[in-house]
């Protein structure tokens, strides 16, 4: 089983804060974003799923970054900047 990567600041991802900002800028609730993610094929997405990512408490797979970018109508690099 692969070792979980946790950054020095305790976050398990580098996109959470950016996702929160982009979502808030669009006046979108976490549950709304989760519904869009389900439509993009992330079947386990719910409000808690989004919250854990935004707080940096959950890692994010590459295919989830693609789905998040589509759901937020931004590029993947926008999430990674």
C-alpha cells in the first residue's frame, strides 16, 4: 500500500484552498460542487468529500483534479497555481 503524502504544513493536497476560493467566487455551496462532481464521474462526491479536500484533509487523485476543474469551469493549471 502506498504511503500517504502529507506536506510539512499538514495538508494532503495543494488544491484545496484554491478550490474553496473558486467555489466561493461562484457563490456555489459545497453540496452544489459535489453534485457537479458526480456528473463528472466522481460517484463518491458529497458535501463532506468537498469539505475534506478544501481543508486539506484528503488527498486528490489526478482524475479528481480534472473533474474539479471541469465542475468549476477552470483549467487544471488554474487549480495548481
